[in-house]
């Protein structure tokens, strides 16, 4: 469903992505991990065209993201994205946050959008927060609203960009629980994260990146069993020893 | 100086002062609303990646910020009629001059406000499938305007007081009217104190109203 083929990207002189290739099939959950600055977030933002890239191709459901002819807003409306810092719209209520894309992009009637939003809030356990503003919610609650906002568009795939790294430890699980449930329902997901417990539990494959390159791309069992590269081994030993 | 303070002078002057106040308010409201509308367009142009847009808007701002307001008024009152062969008249001249002049300042305020909204917020808007103009309209501008409110207030107060410059083209704004009566009746103390009190009251009321707005729409 998502195919990344020989992608190269430069920020001025600095090459952030080097010849990256991988693919994600329908219903697959792929975790991307690696040290900070390795290009994980940049790669995931290339998938929905938030970051341009200079060489290579990325296709989502057969549509080429880098093609100038591609209707990016249309493409993005089918791909949900969840950000590290939630990025809820602070001037809108929770309900308005979830409803905006539905009414302005999908053209749903406000009443229909609201019904759908309430359903999604129920799913992430936040129905009683519907009329609040994001600043009145905890980080974990905000991130669950952000997931609901993405799901409201009925996406064919979800991108998660370090969804738990800005959260206090006690709130990480409430977000991971929602993501695990989503994965088990068969959602196609690319998740940039350091949560190796999550990767073990639901990921089909793990992609390990370092210095802009995809160093490992393997099934979850193989990755945690016998990572082939020294770099991945030392990364794993560092984050798994606690 | 104050022992002969005569309130009757003020009461008698009310109709003239009120006419002056109408000019002052008309000018202030038109220049604020027009300035914000044109300023928003200029700010979007200035931030545009399309170079001709940003160049035009940048030049506009630099030009008007370099000119004293009074010179801009002279331009529209004296020079534009010479160029077009058609006199604009005092009121039209100052309405146009004030609006165009203020637009340059509002442009810079709005540009700063837009830039105060993070790239990630824009990404979040784009990620749900909004187009760039929609993201501007629903995500960026509402947040930008909230951040700008205090600076808007300062700018509005400065503008409100600057309206007294219209005396140069023979218009009677509030302060000019007060001055006229003061000289005519030889009642400088009464009129100038009244003028100060009125300015103070209006600016104070404006500040309080903005504070209330801010509290209501606090993020």
C-alpha cells in the first residue's frame, strides 16, 4: 500500500535521507526506530508530503506523493497523522478539532460530523471532554483526541510521529492502548517510536534507521532476536537494558 | 487658573465637539478596519513564496513606514488631484491616506502574528487534508489574531490620537473643534481639560473592552 523507493533528501548541503526503500502492506504495522537525528521523522513526513524530497518515489495506494500533479490535500485526507506534540488546534474545542476536517474537507454535514466525533471520543474514552479546549486536557488526553481527529477522516493508513515521547510516563500507556487496539483491528500503521514493548506486541516489521539510512528492515521477531548490524545491536542494548 | 472653571462653556460647545468627535470616530474606524483588511492581504503577500508578491508588499511597507503621516495626507490632498485633475476633497483624502498608511503598520503586526504560529500547527492542518488557504483561514489566522490583540490595541490608540492631524486639510476633528472653541471663547482651560478627559475615557474604555475580549477568548 505504501512503497518508498530509493528516497534521497537534502536540507541544503546536508543529506538527511540516503537511498531509503521499504514498503508497508495493507494491514501491516511497521515500527521505525533509531537514534535521534537519524531521519525517522523526516521519512514519515515524506509519506504524506509534509516534507518534500529530491530523489526517489513514494507511492500511497498507487498515487505518487512527489509528483507535482498529485492533489496532496486529497491524498493527505486519506492518511491520518499523529504528531509528537499533539498539535491540536488550541482555539477550538475538542469537538471542533475532530470535526474540522470532516466538514471542511470531506464535506460532511455538521450534525453528521458531530455524531462521528462523539463516537470516536467514546472509543478513546473522552466523551466528557468534548466541549473543553485542548489546554484543559492532560497530554495523554490531548494525544488521544489527536488520534480521534485523524481517525475521523476514515484514513486508509495512519502515521505516528513519536506519539508518546512528549508524554509523562504515566500517560504513555493510555495512548499506546488506543494504538494497540487500532493495530489489532487491522489498521495500516507506520509508527516512529522508541517504545520497544509496543513494537514487540503489535509490529509486523521493524525498520531501524541511522544517519539517514535504513540499516535494518526485518520482521519483529528477527529484529529483536538477531539484529544483524552492530549499530542496531548497540541501540537495542542501550534502550532495553533498563 | 481653575477658580473660574465654567461648565457652561463646555455645555455650549457640545454640538461642535460632537461633530468633531464624529469625524474622529469615522476616521479611526475606517482606518482600523480598512487597515486590518489591507494589512492582512499585504502580510499574506509578504510571506508568500511567490517573489513578486513579497517584493510588492515589502516595498509598500517600507515606503509608507518611511513617510510621516502628515506627508501622506498632503499627497492625497494636493498631489493626487494635480495628477488626476480631480480633487478628492478633504474627507476622502484623509480616509484614503489614513487607511493606506495604517495598512503598512498592520501588515507588520499581522506578519509577526502569523509567524508566531508554529510550523507544526500548519502541518497539523495540512495533515487532515486542508488546503493551504484553508489552513491559513481556520488554523493560522485565528491564532495569529489572538496573539496580536494587545499590539492591535496600541496601534488603534495611536491612530485614534493621530486623527487630530486632519486639521491640515481643514477638517474639524474632535481636538481641532475643541481648539477652535477654546480660542473663540477664550476658554483654553475648560476646553483643553475636557479634551484630555474625553481622550482618556475613550482609550481607557477601549483597553478595558480589549481586556474583556482577551479573557473571553483566552487560549
